[in-house]
């Protein structure tokens, strides 16, 4: 019996890991359709999920978040935390925020996997239907 359980766990672990939102994602600009950055999604010790920019694929006019109005103001875009405080709620992560470094505005945020390599990222004001959705693609 122990051998069977070990066998099942060993072969299911890669599948379970691949279903996580954690990892590196290529962001796609929903207006231009161009890949614009690589973002790393990670979990902090508080159990919440965060994301930061680790690489820019399109050179911005400014390498700082000049439009940000909070603690991220004038911070470098590389390393900038753009998603904060998401909590797992079933198949989604909710109750966090996402910041658009282009305009410095923060929005309520939810993320969920469309499939193991495609992430649905929704930013909105007030109600979820008042927002926009981007799809990010997992990179290895």
C-alpha cells in the first residue's frame, strides 16, 4: 500500500506543481498585443501571492515608475511589485491589487489559470465587470 501511495504521489507531483500560478510569466499588452515584460509570481510568508517585474521586453520611456503615487513612486521598474496581496479562493486568487506602471494607477485584481500555461489577469475598479483582462503566458 505504501508503495502504491508513493508511486501515485511521485507521478502526480509534477502535474500539481504545473497547475500553480507561481512562476514566471510573459505579459502581453492588451492594447498592442506585444509581449512587454517577464513577471515573477511568488508567495510570501503571509501566504499571499505577489508579482514583480523581472525583465522588460519593450524599452520604456522611463525605467522608473514615475506615475506611481505610493511607496513605488520613482522606483525602478525591474523589481517593481505590480501585484500585491492576492489570496487563494477556490480556483482564483482574489482580494489583491495590481498596479499599471505606465499610469501609476492601482486596481482590484483577480487571477486564475485558463490552463497550465495561460493566466487570466483581471484588473478592475469597484466591480469586476468594470475593468480589463490580460492573458499572460508561462515561461520555463
